[in-house]
C-alpha cells in the first residue's frame, strides 16, 4: 500500500479519536447560571453535613461546616437544572486561637434544582457516589469516562479555611491544626 494511503488512514484515525474525546469531554459550564446555583448548592451541602462531624460533639470548638462545589457539567432544562459537581466539605472549629480541622470529605454529586417563583433556585434532589464498591461505576455513569480525572484531583480547601477564619474572627494567617 502506498505511503500516501497510510498517511490518509492514520490522519482519519486521529480525527475520529479526537472527535470521540471531544464528544465525551465534560461540557462547558454557563458561568452566569453557575453563579446563580452555586450558592444554593453549597448552602445545601453545608446544611446536610451538620451533625456528621467529630467537632460538633465538642461544644467548646464551636464547629461549623464549610462547603464548596466545582461544576463538572451544568444542564438547563427549562424549569430544572442538573448540576454535576465535585464537592468538598470541611468541618472547622476553633481552639486556643487556632483554626482546627475536625472532619472533611470530597465526593462527586449530582443535584437537581428547580426554579422558584422569585427567580431563585432550590435543590429538589441530590445523589452522591457510594463509598467503596460501585463508586467507579456510579461516577462513570453520571459523569462519563473523562470526568474521572477531574474527580481524582484533590480540591483545595484554601477558600474554606479563609471563610472559617473570618467566621471565627481569626487573623488571615492563623494556623490550621488537627482537631
């Protein structure tokens, strides 16, 4: 077979492979819509985390949950929004002028939000990947093969630490210790 045909065939394979990767890659996120639903999602995550951390069992720590979400995909379907997110929630308290981290968890989730009469949003359902067996399949089924790399990266807690320092009235450089 002539070299020209090999080159054409190889080029076609590269184009098809690139098209497949592009089609399966997580979609672009509408930043305006994300700006509207993100605070609702993060508030819901923090509310649902209450009662599940070690620090809350120690009243002197005044522990509080702080959560953040990163959008992986965001689909607007009229009156409903589907948000595929990677989430990080950290429970912080304060002891002797230092910020203490008591509990934390990072997990992919899918939330569905409905528009409210006042133009806002409310969470109507939330699914989270199971621990252990079934986690990889759930993640692949809900986010596709290529979103897995985004979910494997640890999320930074820097913004949550800053918010916790502010809430507890600590200086911006207050150290973070274990609970």
